[in-house]
């Protein structure tokens, strides 16, 4: 089968170049993501507080600086 000029499907994790992380940032870096805050950091000696956020569809919670939160539902 000739693949040239054909649309295909593939997993992001199978991309060889560029790094899959860079690819995701280029494609979706400015998209808004919704999640539920499950904990807040104790900022301690560092400036700023961080939110630990559970995002549906992601296995691991993400950590976001509270100052970067764009909205609260």
C-alpha cells in the first residue's frame, strides 16, 4: 500500500522526532484543562503556592502554580 499523501493515525508516544512532550506542548500548550484541586502545597521557603489537581483521563495528578489558575467553577 502506498502511504505517501495518505492520512494516518498514530499514538503520540510512538513519535520519534520531535520529543513527544514537545509535540504535545506545540499542539495543546495553550488549551485550558479542567480539574479538581485535591491539595495545596505549603509554600514553605519557596514563593507561591501550588495546587495538586486531579484531571479526568490522567492517571497522575498535575501540579499547577495557584497564580496561574485561569478560573474557578
